[in-house]
C-alpha cells in the first residue's frame, strides 16, 4: 500500500468521524430543545389548551383558533404550490426549448430560493394585501406563503422529472402516444416520489414561517376562529412569537409558547409521516 492510498484512507476515516460528530451534535441540540419545551409545557399542554381560544389570562388561554388558522392556511398553500410548481416544472422540462431563455428562467427560480422570507412578506403586503384588497386574510397569507415556497417545489419537481429514464419516454412515443399522454401516464407517475419530497419540504417550511405573516399584518392576538378564507387569522408560529415577546411581562407565556411549540412539532411530524407514506407507496408501485 503506497503513501497516496494511505492518505486517502486516513482522510476517509477523518471525514467519517467528522460527519458522525456533526450528526450527533445536531441530535444533541434537538434533544435539548425538545427536553426544554417538554419540561416547560408540563401542566399546560392538555385538552383544554387545545380546545380553548386565545385569552388575556394565561391559565385560560388556548390555541384552537391558531390551529384552525394554520390548517386553513395550509389548505390554500398546498394546492397553489403543487399546481403552479409542478406545471412550471413540466413546461420547463418537457415543452420549453433548450437555450438561453430556459437557463435564465431556471437561474432566477433557483435564486428565489435564497431570497429572505421578509421580502416575500413585503411583496404579499403590496400585491395581495393592498392592490387586491385582501388585507390580512387567510387567502392573502396563503398566496404570500405560496410564493415563498414555490421555488422549492419547482426545482425539486424539475429534478424528479429529469430523473425519469428516457427509454420510458421513447417506448411510449414508439407506440404512438402524444407528448401530453407520455407526461400524464409515464413521466408524472414515475416522478411522483421526488415531487412529493419537494412538496413535503415546502409545506414544512411554510407552516413554520413567521416573518412574511408579520409583515403582512397578521394579528398576534385574535379571539375569533376563522370560518372562511377571507377572515383574519393567526397561526401557531405567530402565536409562539407573540407569547415569546410578552414573556418578560408575563412569565407564564413562556410555558404557553413551549406547549404551542410541541403542538407545532407534532403537526409537522404527522404531516411529514403521511406524505412520506404516500411517497413510499408510489415508489413501490413505479
């Protein structure tokens, strides 16, 4: 074994240990965070907390309205991002001519992923809140958050479509299928696992974002439960933000924020688990 091979093996071992330590450190931080939230939420996280509305009294306060607001917000974000994101990816990969224009569009979509979320909040405030006169409604918030996570869906859908083997397309074309028939019956079913992965990531980010909604003017304290997409609303991250700010004046709000954080983590876990189950089911089928 020469010195070059020994050096490569040594570097491989060092890299393996470095990556292992990084993963353990991340798990340690996550464990500490969950432990702190769990201990602070003891005695506060119960059925009454889940079914009560917000209140100025900590012991009577609940997050039912925030949960409904978050779910209704996701009900707007999910179809908008999936329809627009997947349609854009299909056009860029299957219909657009390869050239400078397509490269320019792809570059700008990728750059949008790095734009600070507060900028999307300003865009939503200007376009949806004021120009379209939607105010701080669920529809305005959902459209704003859709713009924020849309690049993730587009890029991941493009990669999933690009990964479909060309021989599947060629076999369909050889049998006389049209371009749309090939996309609908061959490309999309094969790309569903990758598309769902991007959708999972985008929805997970959307449900945990706060800055765009704060800029949009979403109220931090609202006592009514939203019943339509045109109603004012609040969400779990907004509620955590509000209670964290007021912890200095009312120490009990720290317990409420911790309990709400546990609920938000559980919602994310359930949503991701369901989506991963669907993704794995499609992977086995195709």
